[in-house]
């Protein structure tokens, strides 16, 4: 389950309204904050094409590329932190064939950090 800071605030408000739940003050517990996936500086639409697709329901990429992003996210969501600016290029229509190759390779080698780094470094070298 994905929570945002706003969701935590809403949960805290709903807990206060529930008479059976003790009233607490201060920020949400740290355990709730650890459940946040793909945190952004402010998490708004248009901040990042990956979160635009996965969280905000936008469609920044061609459909086949979106399917690869979604499949990779199911297997290894942390990989997107390593892609740097590449998704912004893909959103602009740049390097789409290389993106398809990279995402397919990352899906095949998920769980192998050495292979993951190798594929990402090769993508960066091929898209300079």
C-alpha cells in the first residue's frame, strides 16, 4: 500500500474523530512513513514521469513503454531511483528504443544488483 504525507495527516484526523481511538498529537508515527514508495520532494503531478504514471495515472510514455515500467515496478521499484534523468528523456520521446531494451533487461535481471548497474551504465553511455 502506498501512503503519502497527506494520507498520514488524513489518517490522523480520522483517528481523532473515532471515539474508540486515543487522541494523539504530533506527526504520524515513523512506521507509517516507512511505507511510502517513490517519495518525491512534493509528490505533485508533473514532478517525475515515473510517479506521474504509477501514482497520478498520467500517461507520459508510449503504451508499450508504460507496460514495461509497470512490470519493472512490480518486481523492483527501487531501480527507478538509479535511472536519473532518463525517464525525462523518454517522456520527451528521446531514446525510446534504448529505454525498451533497458527496461526489458532490468525485468529479466531483477534481483541482481550487479547486472542492474551494468545495464543502467550501458544505457547512460548509449544516450549521451
